[in-house]
């Protein structure tokens, strides 16, 4: 093989690797993560995040929750960044947010499974335990060093939440709960349903399966997410979501 043929084969291999990376990693991982981060910033109430990860939440609650939050989300060290920005902007304390940033890629279910099957389950267990321990320590240090830094919760987030319609004074909580159908419950939790569908997009895109199985599942979750957002969310919420998504990706 001549030098030119060898150089051409290297260029072809490099181009194929770049295309595979852009298609498999950016399209299937990063882009869904940006949409999830935008949904967290625009659609979810601040209290939903600050209840468990806020700066005023006791540390024995916020740091364990933050360290375990990435276990069921198959994300890498790149995909975790917009998710970290989303929860921090929504009001999470810096320390718990950094703990989530550090432990998410290390303890997610796929990473632990791969490590256990390829290297050994003792190594996988050590990886999970040490990642959680170091993540909590690093989060505590960052929270202590930058304790004066305010959270990223924007004041405009409160305007994106649409208050529920007032109910009759004679209705008790039990009576209202009994009258709620499954469809009504889903509409009341429309942001949570959308978030679950977006997590389905992320998991179906990152799951280690052949493309002939992955693409139909990914397309189904994308279509369900779009259809649900158009049907359940007001136009203003969808505009705010797209704006936050573009902001987080920029």
C-alpha cells in the first residue's frame, strides 16, 4: 500500500468516525438533552426543583437526591451539561447541581451495566460508590467556596406557570380528586408527562440497540412528545420552551 492510499484510508476512516459521532452522539444525545433542559427552565415550577435541590434544603436530603438523580438517565459527560444548567437555572443550589453534574455520567444504569459486564461487578460497585462519594464531596466544596453566589432562578419563570382555575368553595379536596379522570390528571400534570416523554427520547436514542430497533422507538417518542406539547400546552408555554432550549444550546 502506497503512502497516498494509506493517507486516503485514514481520511475515510476519520470521516466515517466523525459522521458516526455527529449522528449517534449529537443528534441522539445532546439535542434531546437541550430540549429537556429547556423544558425544565420554562415549564416546571421552581418549587419542584428547590423542594429537593434548593439551597435551603437540608444537605442530608439535597446531596443524596442529586447524587442519585442520574442513575436512570443514560447521559454522558457532554449531555449532562445542559441538564445541569437547567436545574441550576431553575433554582437548585450550586452544590447539589455540581454533585448531579459529577455523578450523572458515572452512575447511570448503562454505565454501571457496561462496567460490570466488561470489567467486573466489583469494579462497577466501586465505581458507583466512589462516584457518589466524590460527587458529594466536590459539591460540598463548591457550595462552600461559592456560597455567596445566587442561584440562577430567573424571575420570569414564575410568569410561565399558568395558575389552575379556581374551584367552587363547596368542593372538598376528596370530591375534586374523585371527579378527576385519568385524562384530566394527565392535563394537570402536563409538564411532567412531557418530561417523561422527553426522557423516553433520550433513553431510546442512547440505548445500545441496533438502529432498526432504535430509530422506530426514537421516532415514536419524538412524535408523542410533539403531539402532547401541541395538544396539552398553551402556545405561550411552547414558545417559552423553545426559547429556553435555544438559549441553553447557544
